């Protein structure tokens, strides 16, 4: 049986001349809004940079907070920017974030329900459900999602961190358990995405993590070939602990709109994301700074073959 080796290798690893079997991009926290012109421009620049450095990438994963408040006009603007500046014929793999639920939270006079907010995301992003899966070139992509708005979460807690966390139902966990098992092969990575990180894992994961972390992590650890991407914290990719391994590989995806650290606060210049190259024997993560089109670092996750 082939498994992921329990360590990461930083930089200077020679990539075989045969090229990757799959190339995809991962970004998060674009916070698109007609009122956030700077963020919209950063999204445009990120899309242009990704097309320039990875012209053959086939999927764009956006790990939550696509919009700033989940308004219909914000989704429309997101799609307009993607259509104009993104690659044609690309698979979009969006994940709902806490800000995508924000209309009922930030506009209490609006009578919009959680069901309406969820349907808006599903319709505007053209996905089958809040949580869903997709196969690309034989690789399994799985989106996990919060199922309640911050307004609904606030009705059971006054803790601000809790209301922005991910509510994951038992039904979703059951679905995830069954979905992970489909065609699972120990020598092939499974790519899993959730907006909120699992608590006390990657850098910045003390902020707004999921409420079923122990159950979720225990389930995911049954498949050590999982590479788990999360956003939400906006913590920059420059940090050494933005990619860690603890049974699975966990990856912080930072933010396109702006970065943030507890020590320094917001950085409105930085705008970051990943290009992911999937080879037969390794997965290469190339952390990118979109503001100046530079490589932050390269991390190799090896796959041990029999």
C-alpha cells in the first residue's frame, strides 16, 4: 500500500520532465462587493497572474468568503470578474464561507432566511448543494460547508468566534464518511475544502473554527492521503506553520483581499493563493504573492510508492 510520507519538503526539489498529471489553483476570501473596489481589483490581478504562471490549470477552488455579505449583486460581480479575467473552460469549485451568509446578520431588517441564502449560493455558483464532491482527472475534490448563518448561530451563543464558525450537521458528516470512501486509493491524494480551519492546527486556526472539530478530524484521519485546504483566518502564507501534517496534510490558503495576523493586524497590500501541481509521486504547492507576481515558497508533499 502506498501512503503519503509523514513530512513536508521545502523547495529545491527537481520536478520530473513529464509534467504534472493535474494542475489547479486554490484561493480564498476574495470578499467581492461593489463597495470594495480594491478587493475586486485584487481578484482580477490574482486571476491574471494564475493564467500567466499556470496556463494549463484546470480547476479554481475558492475556499469561502467569495462575497463580502452574500448579496445577489456581489455574486453577480464575482461571476462577471471571473468571466472576464479568468481562464475559459475552467472548473470552478466554490465553498461557502461565513461572509457568504452575512446578509441576515449584517442587515437585520432583511427577512432573508438561511434556506434562501443557501439557495442563492447554490444557484449563483451552479453547484448541487452546499457540500458536494467532484472528480477531476481521477482525483476526488470534496467541499465541506457550514449549514447555518451567523445570525442563526448567534441565537444559541453570544461568542463572536462561535457565530462565525462552521455548523456541520450529523447528516453532512455521514455524507462525508460515505463520500471519502468512494474509489479511495492510498496512493492518490483526496482534496478536501472547508472555509474554517480545524482548531489548533495551521497558523491562525484559533479563530472561528468548526464546532465538530474532533469528530471531523478523526474522520479525515482515516485517509492520510487527504490534503485539507481552509481559509477564513487571512493569515499569510509566509508563516512556517501555514502547512502542517497531523494524520493528514492541512493547508492555510490565506486571502486574496488582504492578509491578517494577530501580531500585526491587517495587511491591505498582500494578496495570496496557491498553484497546485499533482504528480505521480508528489504534490507540489506553490504559494503565490499576487500583489507583485512572486513566488513565496514551494512545498513538496511526497507520495511513497511501493
